[in-house]
C-alpha cells in the first residue's frame, strides 16, 4: 500500500501540482486590485482585457507573500521564480475557469459571500466585525470593499467549477488493481558498484602536487575579511526585574479579559436562513411566499427541508440554509437585529434585505465559561510584567535611537541607558556569534557609513523582540591562508581528482564490455570489486542508488530472457554502477482490507480528477479566444 501511494504521488503528481495547483495559488486574489495609471493590455480572454498594471500588482503581491513565508529569500531568487509571465498564465487560467463556471450557471450569492467575509476574524475588533478594520486592511493592500466582495465571489465560483472535476471523479477496482500491479512491483537486481571513496584510497598526493595546487588556486584559500565589532543590545528581559504588579492590577486585568471573552462568546450563533429572492417576483410576492414558508415550518416541516425546497440561495440551500457560526454584526443590519431576539429553534418573521426576503433560525449558541481568577493569576502576572517591561524597553528604545545617532561610539549611549557594550573577537561576516547572526547585522556592517566612515549603525530590530546597534572597532583585509593550514584539504582534493579520472576511464571500459555482451563478472574484475545481488527492490528504494533503481524499472525483462542487458549509470559523486534486472514480481498479489481498498480507490479517483481538470483547462485554452501580447508584458511602463 505504501508503494502504491509513493507511485501515484511520484512524478505524475508533481507535474499535476505544477500545472494545476500552482496557478490557483497565484490566482487567489483575482479582482481584488484596483486599476490606475498603466492601461496597456497584455492579454485578452474572450474579449476581456488583462492589463499590465494588474499583472504587475499580482506579481508583487505573490512575491510579498513569499517574503513573509521565507524571510531569507533573496530578491534575485524571487525575480527568477515569480515572473510576470507565470502570473499571467495563472490569471488566464482563472479567467477561463470563471467563464466556464458562468456558462454552467454556477452561482455564489452576495449574502453568503458577505456572511463568510464578516466571519473572518482578521476583520474583528473587540470580538466582532469592524467596518473600520475591514476598510483599513483593504486600503493597505490597495483594495476596495466592492472589489474584495466581487473577487471573493469569483474565487468561490472558480473553486466550485474545479471541484466539479477534482471532487467527483472515481476509480474502478480494475484500475486500482493495475495501478497496484505497477506501483507495488519489485525487481531483483544484479550489480557492480564502484565507489569513488574506494578509489581515492589507491592514490596519494605528493607535497609537490599539493604546493602546485596551492599556487594555481590561491583565490580558493583566502582568509575572509575579519572584524572586531562592538554592539549594544536592548531587550525586555533587561527590564523584567524592575516591574512590580499589585493585586489590584491583576484583578483589573482579569475583569477586562472576562468581559471581553463573554461579550465575544455569548453573542455568537450558528444561523440558517431561507432566502426568497426578488429577481423574478415583486417584494410583495416575496413577502407573501415567505409567510407561506413560515406557516409550513410551523405546520411541522423542518427548517432544513424548507430551505432545500424554497430557498433561492444556491450556496446554502442544499446545506439546510446553514450559514455557519456568526458573531454579532456579521450580517446586514436588518438581519443582525432580527437575530438578537431569537433563541435556539425560533423562526423569525420575514426580514427584508437588498437580496430579498429572509426567514432566520438559530441552530446553536456559543456560550463559554471563563476560568476563575486563581487559575489565571500566574499567567496574568507574567503577561502584565511582560507588557510593562516591553513598555519600559520601548521608552529606552526611543532614547537609544537618538543616542547612537548623535555619538560616534556606543560607550556614551550605554552609560546613559545603563547598559553594557559587548565586543567580539576577530570574526568574519559568515561566522558571526549568535547574538549578531542576522542578515540585518551583516547588511549594517557592509553599509558605507559603518564600514568606511566609522559611524554607529541604526538601531536594528531582531528576532525575539531584541534591538541592537553595532559599531565597527577594527578591520583586517583578506589575506592568504598559510599552506600548512590547508594542505590536508588540498591533498584530499587532488586525490579526489585522480580518483574521478580513474572512475571515468573504468566506466567507459565497463560500457564497452556491456556493449560486447560480456558477463557481469568481467565488469566486476575490471573494477576489482564483487558482484552484488539485491532482491525485491521497490520503486522508492535508496540502494544501490535512487537513479539506478529508477532506470532499473524502465528496463524490459521477460521470464525466458532471464536477465536484462547490462546498463552502466554514473553516480553524482563520481562513481558508477553496472546493473541488470534478473527478476520481476508484480504487485497487488494480496487483496487489501476493505477500509484500505476504499481509501486507495478514493486517492486514485482524486488523481484522476486532477488529470481530468488539467484536460479541461487545456480544452478551454484551445477553444476559447486567448491572445497574449508578450512584448507589452515585458515592456516597462512609460
């Protein structure tokens, strides 16, 4: 079973990841950015233009996401892997999917989109949805509320369309049996392996060869530039011992937290609704129909069944009208006011909104108890001390920033702040002590003002809430390392070169013997090693080497033949392996337990669904009107 998983998650799965999933990660922000400035079209999909500034904004947003996830990623790497051309392909795929979803009459209502958005705690303040927080976050990302709502609905539509393929495909037992036959298949190997390490032991490097290599490659043996660095550290721990917390402080903090938690928890309700739309009927007709539905519920029909039968909200009707757990303020004002009067099981009177007429019910209320003060005392004291120490440190930080700017060294700032200046021994930038080991410190030490003009650095914010300023006390230029310090390293390098040259020559001779049809024993004699055998090698085996195993599963073999032709594969470390297949055992000989059989069929069906969707996207790309203006994409805005 494990080998079957490894097989279906192997190269095929990786191709699907790159071809399908990545574009949807890239296109997760469709419609969120507003335009402006550059109005050059770089592509058209079914007559809809995609503008250069939109692609640029999407590209930068993706890069920003990667910067946050991988702070060490260089700008050169981001430029190489997150290119506008790649992002544009994701946008085109998304636009094609959206058009296909619209053609298929798929829908996701604004009411449901608004409910999900208003349930997003990123937009909460004081335990409930905040319009100000919502708009503030959107503005910081260059978005508008209307654009965000439209983009959210478009994303959910594309997800629905994709899931129609990826989530509904299935596999038959016969397909699984064939996949198991191949995926769990094992092979018997006979091979000769020449290790570069074994060859190196046969060679020696003379003192003359070592000295000559040292002269010819002097640039490889330079001691890097080294520094003596003084630094000043500011951290909350330095102020923790100066903080006192009274019983009154603890009780006030406890009461504030309890009040906030209770207001947040007790207002949340799991809500369902039935929407009577007004697209095809008048407001009075909708009200009348909502009254009839309410009478049916009072007559014994369940709210969930009524939602499936009567609701015009396709996003929630099949789920009994369930909108999930909502905090106060998550729905439009009229609906939110109606919910305040409802207890669990109650059904509201008809409520009018911009979308139509609603019936609401509460399925569950979230009520939580708050721990007593004695249980929280220890954590409250720790939090209060931490917060006050942080406050004291921030006051000192403001002084520190002024002092290191005003003075030519760190001694005076340290004295006024009551801190101690630390100084390193001679160190290289790539070997800084733990306290200074940060890209920000290396950048500061390379800044001309610090390195060449002798100024203090700016105050740097480091991990763990620490702040630090550095000063360069002294510097040593790069210089050659003495031969005696690097002689052993050079000796190993020379021996390695000799061994690689010998291994290359022997590999060519082994290939010639294999081509002539010689036996494995003759190749073993050539390399002066023993013939080895390994039975029941599976596709993911690491021995004799992964690349050898991969090639072995591509070799033809028949029972009558007995053994495949001998192949010679070069190893990444400079050695090589001569090998042949001497037996094959198909997988899937034992039947799976019913639970594993179902799991495997589900997994294979998911893989088939991904392949189907990839084919659908290729079909849409071939049959829809897609034009790309590559020159305009590469051109810089004027």
